[in-house]
C-alpha cells in the first residue's frame, strides 16, 4: 500500500508553481495499480494501513486503550430545561495520564435508548450547555477568552452560537445532548500540552507523538466507551460534532474510532475536512507554525510541500465510509477553505460507492442533500456556528438516525 500511496504523490508531482489546486484525486486512484481496489472487502483491507498513515504523517499515534476510569457518576438537576427528562455527568479519568474530565449529558423525554450528540466544547460543559453551573466547570481552568462568555445571554435569532449548543432544540428532536471538554486532558496551550502529549505517546519516535487534535478525539473515544456501557444511550447512534479546531478533533475522532456513527465537522479547515492540496486558506506551514502542539511533528515536514503528502483528507473520509458525514462552511471563512472541504467530499465518493451508497449527492456546494451519506453546505458569512447551521445538522441526523421531523 505504501507504494500505491506514493503513486498518488507521483500523480500530483507536476503541480504548477502558481499553486493552482490540482483536481481532487478520487480516493481509490491511490490504489489504482497495486492492486486496484474494486470491492468493499479490498477497501476494508486497506483501511487499517491508511489510518496508520494518517497517524504517522498528520495526527500522531494514540494509546491503544479506549477504556476510561469511572471516578463518579452524578445526577444533575434538569429543572427548567424544557424537554429534559434527566441530566447528569460522568467524571472520568483517562487511562494513560490519569487526568480527569467530565462528560455532561441531558436526556430528552420519551423512551431510550437515545441517540447521542456529543459536542467538543471550547469553554467547558456549563457554558456549552447554556450557562448551567450545575455541571462541573473545567477542572484545570478554561482558556482566557472564555471569561467574556461567562455572563453572556444565549444568542438570539441566527447569531453565531460558537460556545453553546441549542440544547432545547436538540432535546425536542429526541436527542441526548452530550458535552465534553477535552482541554481538561490536553490543554490548548503549546507549553502545557507538549510535555503531556509526549507522555501520552505510545511510540519512541518523536516524529509521531500525538498532536492535541488527535488526543482530543481520543478523549471523545473514552467518553463513547462510557456512554456505550450505559443502557440509556444507543451505541448505534453516536454522533460527534465540533467547530473549527474542535471540528478537526471531531474529524480525527471519526477517523480513528469506528464506533462513532456520524460526524459533523463545521468549518474545520486544514487538518480537518479541507484537502491539503486545495491551496485554499491555511497552509500546513501556517498551522504547524502557529499551533505546533496540534499535530505530530511529522506533519511539519510537508510545509510548502502539500502535493508530496502521500495521503490527503479525502482518503480519511473514504475510511469513514459508510458512516454519514456532514461538512459545513461559510463563503467568507476563507481561512478554513470551504471549497477545499467540498473537494474532500467529492474525492471520497468512490469509497462510499463500494457500499452501494451515492456518497456526495449534490451538485451545488450550497445545497446539501440531507439523505446523502456525505453532505456539504456552504452558506453566506464567516466563522461561527449559527442556529441555522445546527438546523442543517438536525435535518441530517434526523434522516440518518431515523428521528421524526
Ligand atoms: C485558528 C487556526 C484554525 C482554527 C481556528 C479555530 O484560526 O488557524 O486552524 O480552526 O483557529 O479553532 O477557531
């Protein structure tokens, strides 16, 4: 497979100096000659090696264990939350660094097991769940910028949500609302994160030490293990979502954890849904220079050499087949490369076709098809998660998780 991955690089080696984006290589073209992938079984046989390639060249290697240590399971009052039947939180510890984090949840009415919508929060679970202080605040503090959201009213109309989930809207659809703050395990701070990531690394090779993006995804995997052992949550309907850097984490979680059933990566950009080869928005040089703790050091070797990366994000999406995936973007959010995410979606189509699915089934990047297994919406405006973006996600989840409209 390595040789065939290199073929993809060779195919694209004639990249013109003006950095015109190359056509998106279809995901199976990577394997067109040695030997050609024609069946689902052949594709699935490639997937473990592809996941390893993503670990070694972009995200870093993760510990094998996905078993958290359960420290406590507490009930939290759901009074005043319209449509909630109960709320609570699991206090977990990761099995390697033994750092604590909380998995907060609010359950809808009706009978379970409920589909779970898990969001990676920026500022901790109380703010993510609408300013509800009964949930544990981050154990090791939140990023500085979070203080400005502390006493802010919830957004109105279609203002960007960014920090909080539309809890009552999700409950009304019968979804369990789940929030994690992965920054409790690996803080989003270069100085603090790198020594922890070195300790987390299962490999001796410093080039493949995990980045924070993959490590946050691993924290979501630990949470999934906990939810899957609780009969109130449906193990076959676990969705993850994240915005921006958290969208990259959600993308990595879906890539490395086949137990996750559905992904929404919103404006996740480079290192997330956006094709490295798209030359749109943030480059590998920008992201690895600005955020050296986010990825394996090996990724930096491809700064300015995007077309030499033997893998690209469409191949990661191909490994997610047949699971449903939604990408959101904004036309003015050029830094996150909205069309680069659309091209990732186009390139992954052949892998979904092996499952008899249509994959991306839309011709206009603005018009997502909620029935399709890969859907993209690019809307007007800039960076942020708006209520209307959540409504697109709700339509997509409802379709794929069989929830009533
Ligand atoms: C920076 C970074 C992006 C990231 C974004 C965010 O802009 O360059 O890669 O997605 O922060 O997380 O908001």
